[in-house]
C-alpha cells in the first residue's frame, strides 16, 4: 500500500508521478486506536516538506499499481507475456539461454542479461545456487479487503491499533472504496486450522469500532526476513523479493524492489548501448545489497517493537505511541528524521566504486538533494534520464565550454538558502547519474576531474544528434 517519496521521484523522471499520486491517497494522518476509541492522531501529511517534491506517504494498492505500470509499458510498445514460466537457464559467459514454458509448450530465449524479479521463491536465485540467509517470524499475518463502516473507516488516513496484544492496520483504497486490513492473527485464534475472516472478525471489529459488511478477499501468510548472499552472478541478476524479504513494517519491500530495478536498468541500458564497460554492472550488487541488509535489520527491529509481549513492547505501544510520539511530531527535526528514515531518500551509495568526491556535505553516492521550492526545480532535468552536470551558483565560461564539448548537459541553478541547507556547495560541480544519485562531487570547476571520472568508469556520452 505505501508508496514512498523516492519511488515517486523515480516515477517523476519517467513522467508518471502525478498520475500515481492522483490514483492513490496522500496519508495525512496516522490514527491510533484502542478498543474502538481514538487515542491519538499523528499528522504525517507532508511531513517531508522541503526534502522532496513528494513530501508524504502515498497509499496506493499494489494490484492497482501493477495494472498502472503494465498499461504504461503497453503505451511504450512493451507487453508482458503472462503465464510464461522460467524453468531453467544457462549462462555460458557470452549469452544466457533461458528455457520458458507456456501452455505446456517450451521455448528457449537467448538474451544478453537475465534479471530474476520473480519473488521470494525465485527460480533465478535457485538457479544461481544463492543462499537466502535469514529466517521466518513465528507470527502469521493476514490481509483482507473489506467493505466496512465505523469511525475508523472515515478518517481517510492510516489507522493503527495499539492494543497490548494485537496489531492491525486499516487503510482506505481509493479505486474500490474498500478498506484494506493488515494484521497479525490474534493469539486466541492462531492455532485454528484454515483461518477465515470470521475467525478474526470479532477482535478486529472491536479494535477499531467498525462493522465489516463484505469481505472481498482474505489471505494469511508467514513473513520471512532474508537477504540473498549475492544479487548477481555472471550475466544473471536478482531484484526485489527475489533478493530480499522482510516484515511489511514501514511498507518498504516493493519500494526497495523498484529501487533495485532502477539501479540495474540504467546500467544494463548503458552497457547494451555501448555507453559503458560491462564492469559498470558490478556496482549493482554492492550498492543495493548494503541497503537491503540495513533494511532487513531495521524492519526487524520495528517488527519486534510491534509484536513484543514483554513490558518494553507494551510500554511502547500503549504509552510511547499514543502519548509521546504525537507531541514529538510537532518538532520539525523529528518530522524530518522520520521522513528521511521511511521515504528512502536517505539511501546512499557512498561506498560504491562509482562514487567519488565530496562538495559541501554532499558526496558521490548520495541522492541529489532536492532544491525546488520557489525558484527552479533541480529535479526537472533528471527527466532526461542521462548523466548531467549541476552547478549551484555560477559556472565559469571555460567550464561551460568544456562540459558542452564532451556532450554533457550542464544545468546551472541560482544559489539558494535551500541549496545551502541541503548541504550543496556554492560553485562546486556535481556529476549526476541517470538515477539521480551523485556520481562525482567536486568543490571546484575542474574539467580534468570529470575526465578522470569518465575514463576510470569507461562512461561515454551519447553521440550528439546529427541534423
Ligand atoms: C501484507 C503485505 C503488505 C505489504 N505492504 C507493502 C507496502 O506498503 N509497501 C511496500 O513497498 N511493500 C509492501 N509489501 C511488500 C511487497 O508486496 C513486496 O516487496 C513486493 O510484492 C515484491 O515484488 P516483486 O516483484 O519483487 O515480487 P512478487 O510481487 O512476488 O512478484 C514476483 C512475480 O514473479 C512471478 N514468478 C515467480 N516465479 C516465476 C518464474 N519461474 N517464471 C516467471 N515468473 C515467475 C510471480 O508470478 C510474480 O508475478 C507488503 C507485503 C505484504 C505481504
């Protein structure tokens, strides 16, 4: 359900963000309930103001989201071959031969690269014989789409129950007018076989003071916390749940998978277009696996806080959440910290071989900070999906000419207090990757530094268009 700012920033590069925002619901508040009583509201609407053009959490169900992306692929002339299963593959070092099955018919498809975005049971991960290190939580989760009435269904925001024993979220869905419930099967019914919604109905209805009139679907599942030992081998890669899975706390899984796909796709495109050496692909794993490992640890911690039955867990849910967090949220620093933590804008690839230099507090590997309130928007040029040089302040004539000679777009932005607050350095130059992360940051406009970077990473610009 939760679509975070970093994903919307990527979509903005593709011109899709506004449509997604319009299809979803901006979460303005988190409402905390206990036994049908509203205990507290946390105003999370636009809590990332000045940090991202998308300063909120968007609620947009994944099935609607997938349909949307599928339609957009269709407009680009790409159609997904549904009901086609990867059975096996072989990588001979030159090409990957993938055996696919559709309607009992098998065919071999030969490709330069293969990426397994095939979920937790990934055939590609198994084919690469990669360990999926971690374990499973003992709790069983449920998810349901229901039509319901009651105060919690009218808030338009995220509703969370704070009960000592139970955990459940209720979120509205714009496209159907239904409510999605996500929770942990309560202890009282967890040992029953073939649990249905009616088993959890009395407890759930009481938690939020709602009446459920219709259940569209109901499903139970176990949650694992695992990260694959590698995200690539030879010419095959894995991304999304195939590479990492964790608890849904914080709504991070799909967003992280989309981040993997963005990271890998521009690199593969560069290599296939002859614009970079194949060694560029080796930066995918270190950049993404580091974040996946941190994410699994932090969502694990959040999950433990939610489910712990001991004094600390109960204290957090019944005292810290309703009485300490809401007043804390009035402090700008707390709101900004929360936003940075969950929106994924803090993801950095500083340790990557592709990341060089530092200017101000912004270093190679960081997501380019947003500077778009009031004057020009520094994210606008990212829509080119290509490398570009940014200068905040003034660019001297010699540097302008040299960047242009190399076929690289140069964008010069007026020096603003927002740029300063974001940690950018006046008159420094930042060489931005196609995914909006800084590749190279350098405090002076020195073209030799840019040349060294291009040579070191074997990156070539697109040949200029001939008339
Ligand atoms: C209740 C719940 C709530 C969640 N809420 C959020 C949230 O708010 N925000 C968020 O970011 N994440 C959330 N997540 C996590 C998110 O749903 C997953 O991270 C996401 O679905 C992973 O996407 P994926 O494409 O990697 O894998 P999947 O969604 O598992 O898709 C894999 C696809 O590959 C196909 N496939 C599998 N094997 C093969 C094969 N051999 N050949 C061909 N195709 C194959 C499958 O059919 C499937 O279509 C939630 C998860 C749950 C369970």
